[in-house]
C-alpha cells in the first residue's frame, strides 16, 4: 500500500470510528499487559516491605503455610522462598500456581476504566491534530513539518489527561474508601 493511499483512507475515518478503534486497542493491550502489571506491583511491594495479603497454598515441599492476612508483624508463613519473588517470571509462575492463573488479570477492570477513555480521546485527537497541522505547515511553514508529530502528540496527550483526570481521581478515592471500609485507617493516614 502506498503512503498516499493510507493517508487518504485515514482522513476518511470519522471521529467515532477512530475512538472505537483506539478503545479496542486499549482493551486488547490491557488484557495482554495486565499480568506484567501484577508482577511489577508485587515486586514493588516486596521491595518496599509491604506484605501481600492473600490466602494461598504453598506448593513448596515440606512447607507449612498460613494465611497472609495475619498481622504485618507476624513471621512469614512459609520459608523464605515461598513468598519471595526473584523476578518477573518468578512472580508470574508463583501467582499462577499459588493463587490461580486468573489472578494474573486482577485489576484489569481498573486499568480499562482509565485506558479506554484515555486512548479513545488521545488517538483520534492525535490523528486530527496531525492531519490539520501537516496541511497547515506544508502550505505556510514547510521547515516546521518535521515537528508536527511531536506537537500533535503533546497536545492530544494533554487533552486526554485533562479529560480523564476526574476518572483517575474517582478511582484513587474509591481505593482509599475501600481501604477505610476494610479497617486500614492507619494505612490511609500514613499516605
């Protein structure tokens, strides 16, 4: 396909079609990437010394496991290798074996609540701004044309962030309210 034919068909897409395509890509991306996000979060929590609270079965030989929902001061429920992660693949393996394969997608709905509207706003706006700016700079300031993607991306991303900030704020407040409901007022007050 030649570059001119792809740009002409790109210009014919409506904003709704662009938003729908971008939202679909965000859904697929969130589903594929979420296990890596779970691994990142577990590794960061482990590095910060935050115990993960979940009832699981230790599959290590001769290990006696208890519930991880015991107090933070309690000794680790298993030997040191049972709930300590060595890296991303180790997290993915242990979560799948100890908690179930489906737990790798825990939090996908929260990711989608932000990703779909953010990408749904960003991608169509980027395309529209880029097309408009390329046309304008080609006619009026050809030496600025190479900077069009940078400016269009910056403006589109800023618009998406400003538009979705209320959703991010609501999500953060809901997480804190959930912590309060679970009785972790002490953790809430520390932040």
